């Protein structure tokens, strides 16, 4: 996964473009960690994408505050007693967010019928 320091502002109004650039300093900090500090530390990542890539993507997708919180929670999950494997940002849900239900009217192509 490639971490690009790029904020996509194509098609945005000038005010929204300026507002979108507020995430850049936080993305730059994660990018600098990934390029400068991470290579010096031992490889101990249990997840894919790595915690720094996950935080980078979370900030890009959810904004600064939620992205940092989601990234911090991911770092806490990345402990020896935690799980491992593929864990994309898209799969993260806050406890109060509604999870898609199989057979729900929003997902009519899926059915709860086991046949």
C-alpha cells in the first residue's frame, strides 16, 4: 500500500479546498513516522495494513479527529494478546453505528434464508 501525501480537491469549491487541506499536517506526521522512524524499529506488525498505513487512511477517509481516534484504537488492538490479519479502515464501525443486517431492506440482494 502506498501512502501518498495528496489531498484530492478536484471539483471542490475554494472554501472546501481550503478546509480539505487541514488534514495535510497530520498526514505528513504519519508519513514521516513511516519513512524515518518505522524502518529503525523492529518489524512487529500483526495486521495488514500496518498501523501507520491504517491511521493514514483513517485520517484521509474520516477526518482528523475520527482518524486519530480510530488509529489509536488500532494501535491498542495491536498487542501480543490481540488478533491479527487483514483489517481495513472500511471495516471499522463505532459501537453506536448501525451495522448492515443480512436481508435488511437496504441489502435486498442478500437473504436470511439458509437455503
